[in-house]
C-alpha cells in the first residue's frame, strides 16, 4: 500500500498495513452555502518487508466553503 498525497512527500516506501483515523467538524454560518470545516487525522503504516515504508503521523486540515 502507498500513502496519501501529503504523507507521500515525507516517506516514499511501500508498506504492508495502512490505518487511518479521522475526526472532523463543520460549523454552518448559512446552511450548506457557507461553512467552516476542520479535521484531524492519525495515520500509521507498517512495513514488514523493510523497504522504507514505515510511517506514523498526525494531520490537520481546515477550510472555508462558500457556495452560491
């Protein structure tokens, strides 16, 4: 298995087992048309074969969404 887009910039190897836990929140100011979003993730990847694929890390994402 390979890591996601941003984690791949840190570790380039291939792992054997990938786990990710994600929790997020949305705060609505004007329904779905205007909202603030935030999320926190914890990712691990095991590498049994030893080809530099071991990874463990946290990620934070946030954004402001606007629709009209």
